[in-house]
C-alpha cells in the first residue's frame, strides 16, 4: 500500500515538474519576443541627426530662424539637433562643421556668415558622405556638388522691391522729379543679403538719375552699430531724404538716432526709412509711424529644410535652389491684423 502511495506521489511530482518546465519555456519565449519587440521599437525610433551651424543671434530675424529650425528638428519629429551658435565668426562655423563630421551626423545645415571660404571644409563633408544644406546666405564655391541644396530668399529681388516701392511712393507724393538724397546702412559685408539688397537698389537707381546715394556704411545688422552709423550720417549731411537699412534692427537704431537729432521719420517725417526682414517689431515701428517700409525676408526655413531631408531619406531628387515665399509691408496696409496672423 505504501509503495502505491509513494509511486502516486512520484508521478505527481514528475507531472508538476513537466508543467513548470513548460511554463518556464513559455516565459522564456515571451521574454525573447519582448526583447525582439524592444529592439524593433528602438530601430523604428532612431533619430535623424542634424548638425546646424547658425551665424549667431544678431537680430530678431536670426532668432526666429533658429527657433524655426529647433521646432522642425525636434525629437517629436524624429530628429536629434546639434545646434551651434558661431557668434558671427566663420572660423567658429568651420570648427563646428568639422565637429559634426567627427560626430558622424546624418546631415549638416549651414547658415554661412559670408559667401566665400567654404571649399575645404565642405569638401571634407562630401568625403564623409554627409549631405550639406545651405540656408539663408549663399556660399560661393568652385564645385557646386559640395552642397546638396540651398534654401533662402531672393535678396536681389528684395532690393528691386524696395527701390520700386520708393519710386511709387515718391510719385504719389509728387516728388518724382526732385533730387533725392540717400544713405545706406549696409549689412555684414560679403553676406548674401548685403550683396543682393545693395545690388538690387543700385541697379534700380540707374532708372532714377535724380536719386543720389551719398554714402554706404556697414551696420553689421545690429541696432547699436546702425545707430552709430546714422549719427555719423546726420552729422555729415545736412539733407537726407531716404535711409535704406539692410535689416529691421538697423532701422530701429537709425530711427533712434534720427529722433535724438531732433528729426522725424516715417510717412509724416523728415526722412523716409526703408528696411528688410519684416519682423514683429518692424510692424510696431510702422504702426507707430516711424518706419515706412519693411520688405519681408522669411526666416521660417525649418519646415522646408526638413522636407528636403525627408526626400533625401527616400532617395528622391531635390531642387538645388529653393526660394521661400515673401512679401512687403508699408503703412498703407492693415498692419495690426497682418501682425496678429504672423509667426514672427
């Protein structure tokens, strides 16, 4: 009898061991499956790494441009962004690009401080098989295959728009045949925006021999430097009809200098003030009656650059040159409503 009981007990233990083994095997299978799913999940959430060398933060426009890039290349959108502020120095940008290459980023985005001096470092990026996308200012290189695409504004056209607006404005004021004395506060010398805007104005001036450009001096796109330049102009020239500022921040500095000298600007003032960029503060200046015109330079490059990268990821061909949409704004428009519906 005892033998039978003992046999029954052994059989039960054996069955339990078999069941436990099966359960363990199932758990191992589940664990392996979970591990595989985790790896699969990690693979599908791999970020596209973008190294962005930004010129600096010299203006409201530049700040808006940086924010557009940061929003477009967020982790939520599947990117890892390595952002570098060059503080207006080309050597810092070259160093940043080389660091991006060492970090083996997937793409390099460059907002160059000037047009020249990029051949060597872009050749290094090409040899590392990292596509380079240029934004805002253009690069002047011996081999255009050194960069994949360029996104930005038609700066020459912006100059044309400003000059054509001035001709129409003077006509409406009955001043078409007057001698018009002008000065220009230029941007960073050698930058694409400076070259394009200066050349656009210069070309249109050929159609208006009564427009006299007395002097041009760089304000480096900053409010402080532009104020100094405008103070100098006001000391040197007793009669100034128009000041052309190659960005809005320069216009703000010029307006401050004009007021400090006891003069006025804007549609009802002594001096016509023309600027470029059309940032939010420029709308405030136009609404206040201090600024006549701001020609738009759209800083929201992030979505367009992200679109290019997605096409490259899908092995699609992208256009080499891609202009962003732009407009101009003056005091005849409903500026408050326009401003309230803009992102910058």
